[in-house]
C-alpha cells in the first residue's frame, strides 16, 4: 500500500531505476543509460525522482517516476528534457507535481522561458502542459522516429 510519494533530486545512483521506467515507457525512443547518466550528473540539469514509500515492513522506496530540466544558470532559458511516470501511477497528479517542481527550479535558475517537445499523439500530456501555462509555438513534422510522429513544441514564459 502506498503511504506517500516523495520527490527528491536524482543522483547518478538513481539512473538504473530511471532506466527501468524510461526503457518500457519510451521503447525505441528511450535514451541510453549513458546519455541519462550524463544528464543526471550535469550541473546545468536538474533531475527529480518520485519515490513511492510503502508501509510493508522492511519495504524499500521505489522510483515510480522522474523528470529532468536543462537550465544553465544565467541563460534565461530552460528545457524540459524528459518526464515519465509508471502506468499504474498515471492520472494521480504525479506528472503535475513533477512538472511544477521543474518549473520552480527553472524559476530559481532565472529561466524566463521554458520549452518542451511532446508527441502530437499524446493529448493527455499536451493538456497537462497547457494547464501549466505552456503554449504551442511550432511543430516538427515526423520528428519521432521510426513512427514519424510530429513533435509539438511548447513554450511557457515571456519573449526576451
């Protein structure tokens, strides 16, 4: 039974657990373990994991979601690199919590604009991002391969 889900900053030690979600969720578009470890360890990035804590005696916390932001301090921009939640934890508000935490970090790093790309065939994610203030600004036709799905580029924040 889930007592709570705690968000905390990810470390490179979390990369295997992140990849346990990344690989099945994103399939052919999944990042490699090396690329994920590089991003999680990059000082210009901020990655979170969502840990489910169980009340089972001796139960260890398990990673049930993660999200990452690239926002070099002083650049004025941020980019949501990735976000994923295990299917059984979707529609629980966890994606919104992760996104809100990333947006708070982007603000702390003085990002005036935050960008992201999302598959055009993912209306739930597009609706979440729109509800957080993101607007569609462009489409990259056929960006996601091998299916050839368009990428919707979204932005939150003021033009500089």
